[in-house]
């Protein structure tokens, strides 16, 4: 009799760390803009810029999460196909 076994796929990314990195990247990008343009942005412009950067970067994270899910799905499909081929002698 076969027993059902659940597997758990470990998360490869700690999103708390990603969030901290995104905040740092957003701040750095705004500071870099100010440095390159010898300008000091008004607080509301700085906040708008960092908010837009954070949103864009989180969008990229969501794309990566979807891609990871697609890759994992493909890996399970390949594993199933390979097991079937080996067991059935094909």
C-alpha cells in the first residue's frame, strides 16, 4: 500500500530581506540622481520617486516569483516523465 507524502519546497528568497534591499535601492537611486544632477529634491518629490521605484522593483519581484513557479512546475513534469520512462523501460 502506498502512503501519500507531502513535500515542501523551500522558499529560495527571504522577502523581508528583499523588502529591505528594495528600500535601500530606492533611496540610493534618488541620492544618485541628486548627485548626478547637483540637485536636492523637495521632500514630496523624493517620496514620490522612492515610492515609484519601490513599486517598479516589487513588480520585478512578482515576475520572478511567477517565473520560479513555472520552473518548479516544469521540474515536476520532467521528473514525472523521467520516472515513467525509466520504470516503463522506454
